[in-house]
């Protein structure tokens, strides 16, 4: 009889506690069951397993540091910063070499067109438009991806990424999302399309949709060149050369943290409006640390990720280059269609701290983020085709002469991090969700957030007299 009373009291206590937890948005019973299973397993091991030596459990020691609430987050940020620094520092030289090779081949193609007597418009569309866009995408994307993806895969092979997911799980739970979303965000650093595909690891359809709709807030590989160039000119340009890469890595890390914060905010809002529901428990058994298999890491990073992402980017960059050349070289009156459109967008762009040419460059860069900056330079110089200046000093002179201030630089970086996904990511979202509605929201939500954040920043700076 007493056991029945005790059991009834315990059940009542569990129900009361579960009700409190449910109000807080936590799946209490599932967590309780999992915790009890592992607690009992640890208790059995402790009572029945006898160690003949005093060997230190290095795996447990490492987990105590890497998953600690005190040291876990700083280590994650430091790891991210180091990876960005290696990617930025290591990609500069190969990007320059690859661009030089590809643009020299453009000269060969131009010679062939001239020999055949091809019309100027055909040379413009195919070579100065499509091929030049292709050359930019390949030279800008390939070297950073060839560095970033192996590093990412290496962390995955070592067993560190599940620890990242474990650390962030309780924050995602507060947003009623899944801790596995942190892994999909990590994939988004390389390519948001790949990040959307990786959302398949999330079992709950509701939480999978939240992850797909918010993956774009993690800046992909194609947006890094914009962030690096602006960060170098307006953030680290005054520092000594040996400090610039680290300073830019710090600036980009700050932008990434802003994107992650927006991810949590939007996930929280979606889970209480369009995608209401209970949070599913993430049962994650941390894998043991293991020595990475270098050949497998290289194969997965280059074949499964780098080449896959690059192929998709190339397919959308080719028509984008042709369209960009056309709007730059077809004139209405004394101005090109591109200039007319930029003037039309100017009032809206100024309200969010940009100008019409910057906003138009992002619009024309919808097929691939890598071509945004070349389009902007082309627009400022009225050159009619995408070009790059020889040095950052030349680029700084060009931007400042076109009215850029620290506020323009900040708002451009914020807009770059938060704005709509590229065409490849949108098509991937359509394929993964099977719904035009959710694909449209994947475009609308980041667009709205980008305009809102930049508007608040720009107007606040002007009201405080910090910018004209």
C-alpha cells in the first residue's frame, strides 16, 4: 500500500513538473526518459566495471572542456575564427592565379571571335557577359571552398561537430527548434543550398521547415568576398599588414554572430506563428574522437561538396552574366537600363543606408552572390562589363568617390549577410519542401529582415548625427 502511495505521489509530482516544463516549451517526458536511461547505464558501469589501470579517460576530459557552458562557447568561436582566418589567408593567392589564367583565356576567346568576324553584341553576351561571369564565380568560389570544406569535413571526422550541436541544443530549444539545426548552419557556411539539403537530418517536419527558412542567415562562401573586401577597406585597412587578416576574420565573425542571432529570433517567431508545435527532443550520443581519414576527408570535401556546389553556381552564373551585360549596354536615352533602374531604386536604397547601384547589384546577383561586387564596380565605372580593380586602394578610392561612408559599409555588410538566398538555394528549397509557398517565404523572410535591420541601423545613425 505504501509503495502505491509513493508511486502515486511521484507520478503526480512528475505530472506537475511536466506541465511547468511544457509551458516553457520543453519536451519533458522524452528528456526525462533519455536522462534516466543514461544515468542508469552510467550507474551500472560504475558498479560493475573494474579498471585494472589508472589510465586517464582523455575523451571524457576533452568533453568536459568542449561541452562546458563556460569553455564550450569560446572554443566554438575561436575555432570559427581560426577557420575563417585560414580560409581568408590561404585563398588570396590561388584566387589571383586562377583569375589570371581564366581571364588570359578570355583574351584567347576574344581573338577567336575577332578572327571569325563575330558581331560585337554576340561577343559581348557570350564572352564579356557569360564567360566573364563564369570566370569570376570559379576564381572567387573555388579556392575558398577548397580550403573551407576540407576543414569543415575534418572537424566532422574528428567528432567535434556533434559537440557543437550538443552545446547549442538548449538555445534552439528556447526557440522551439532542433539542436541539429546547428549542423545545417555549419553546412550553410560553405553553401546555403548544401545547408538546405542537410536539413534532412532533422526528423520533425516542422523543425525541418524552420531550419530551411532560416539557413540563409548564415553567410555562404559566395558572400565572403564582399565581406572581406569591405572589412579590409573600412575596418582593417589602417592596421599593419600582418594584422589585417586576423582583423578581417574578427569582423566577419562578428557579422556571422549577427546572422546567428537573427536565426534564433526568426526561429522563435516562426515557432509561435506559422510553425507552432512542441519541441522534439534531440537524442544525440556523442561519437568517440577518432583520427580522421585524410583521403576520405579530401574525397568528401572536394567531390561531394566543392564540385557539387561549384557546378550549381556555374549553371546560374552563365545566364546571369549575359543578362547583366545586356542591361548595361542597352541604352534608353543617354543612360543604360542599369543606370535608369539604379536611379529608380535610389530612394529606397538610401533609406536603408545603401544606394541604388548597391541594391541593384544585389538584385542582379540573385543567381550567384559572387558576381555582386563585380557588378557594382562595373556600374560605378560605367564599363559595360564586369571588372575588378587592381588593388584594394583603387577600390577604396572608387567607393569613397561614389559616396561611401562607414555607414554605407556597415549596412552593405549587414544586407549581404541577411538578404535573400541565391537562385540555387531557392530552387533547392523548392525541391526539399515541395511547396511554392515555403520557397517564397524562404525568399521573403530574409528580404524583410535585411531591409528592417538596415533601416533601423541607418536611421538610428542619422538621428544621432553619426552619419549624413
